[in-house]
C-alpha cells in the first residue's frame, strides 16, 4: 500500500468572500452546521429586510465551518439546496482551487473523520468558552491527498456504504412503525369509548435533592422523538447554578419541559434509578391499579402521543412554551383499563428479543461509517474501504 503525499489545505482551498446583497422583500436560508459531521442544514428562513448585520453568500459544494465548533466537527460541504444561503462571519466558507487536484466530495468525507476534527482542534486557540479556529492556522494544516482517480474511487465506495447504512436504518424504522401500529391499534380497540385525563391515572411525584457543594450528581438526559433516557457524566455541586436536582426512580415517566412535545418523554429503567435530572425534567408516577408504567413507557414513544402533547403545549408564533405539569396532566385521551394495559404489555414483551436485536444492529450500523472513515483517513493509505 502506498502512502498519500501531504498537502497544505491552503494549496487546495481559498477563502470565499461573496458579499450578500439582499432584496428586502425576499427570503433567504440561514445556515446551521451540525456537530460531528452530521451535515449542513437550514436553520431558518429570514426576510432580507430583517437582516441588520453583514452577511455573506455561500455556494453549493463550498467547504464551510463554524469558527467556534469546528473543533467539535461543525464542518462540511454546502448542499445544493442551500446554494445562495447567507451566513455571518462566524461561518467562513472556502472554494476549491483546482477540482482536478482535489474532489470536493472527497473533502466532504475527509472532514467528517476524527483525524480531521483533531486537525481543527490543532488550528484552534483561545481560553475556555472563547476557543476559535484560526483560519491561517487551519489553511496551514496538512492532509494526506491521494491522486484524483483514487479520491473518486474512495468517494464511490463511501457513498455506497452510506447508502447501505441508510437502507438498514430505513428497514428498522419500518419494522418499528409496525410495532407502534400494533400498540396503538390495541390501545384504541381496548379503550373503546373510555376517555380519561392523565391526572386520573398519573400524578406528579418528584424527589428533589438539594445540591451540596461537595456532592457528585450523575446526570440523565432525555432524547427527543422517543429516543429514551441516556446517561451523562456526573457533575459537582459547584458546577451548576441549580439549587436542587430531581432524583429518578424506576418506572417514573420523565417529561422534558422544553422538548416534551417533540417526544422528549420516557420511562426510567431500573439501571437509571437514583440518577439525577435538572428541574427542567418533571417526573410522574403511575397511580396504583390505574396505570402501568411499563405500558406508559411504550405509549409515550409513539408519534400519536407526541401529537397530544403538541396540542396541549402550543405557544405563541413559531415557538412553543414549556410543557408544564398541569398542562400534561390535563390531556384527555382514550385509555384502556389497567388489566387491559397489562395484557398489551405482555403482548409487547414478546417483541422484546427482536427489539434488543434491532438496538444492537442500530448501534453497529451507526458505528460502521465513522470506523471506516477513521481507518481510511488516520493512515492515509489506499485500499482501505
């Protein structure tokens, strides 16, 4: 295998400084760069008359990065649908000097790799919370660059691998939709015409714990869109401005006040019993013999349940207010009797081995592309995909 020659980024890229001349009546996309190579998307659309600071225009296939978060993987290629979008000076963009020397798509894959993120860290400097990438230092960084034909071959293989991983995800999503449809079909059938307020079957039950300066508090977050709870690092009592945390308990229904309407709601499993959440996460207890926490743990993962939350927590304009406990408990919806809930839980438990298998497949699938990029770009040699 032949090592690739080293080339400074400045030999391949040039800074793009196309000024934005805005039509006051027109609307323009503003750019958002996701962390860890997750892509470039539209943050929102803004009317030209509402833009008061200087903006630049970015073009499709330019490389764009966040000065603040490039060290966290906020870098990528501008997609075709954002051609002509506008950005502030905190988002420098770069064109390619010679497309016959460096394929933009190759660079698009390279910048998603962990070795390139390390390169961005090396090009950043500053004190805590004010670290910025330095453009001159960034352009001085060197990468291993294969011949153009090899770049294009790698792009084709990586594109094919990405498509395969997307197909696996789409298949698993389809299976989970079937499972969700089964749950909701049974839910509505067995509820019949019985409707309850959530306050009839759930109650707010919180276990606040005052924060001690010398204490350590392992944290839990709630993913949106039914992604469940996840553990985070412990923080010390001096590292937060909160006066108290809520302690979790097994079976608690945990609602994120800010994003609950986006599916940030989940049941606390046994392994997270005793961990902590901020006061922005509210915990609810199932009333004995009226509601099953296992049943609610499945129900709150459905888009149908999130739609109930959305209707209860609509705010003003394009924003929604926090989902307050009283709003949550005032939701009225069909609900099977307790014994019927247990019957449905037993049916769903038969799917548990399949769900566990799917979870393992998702984790392996998600790790495949990053591992491949690591292998290809950390060594800088051919024949790796």
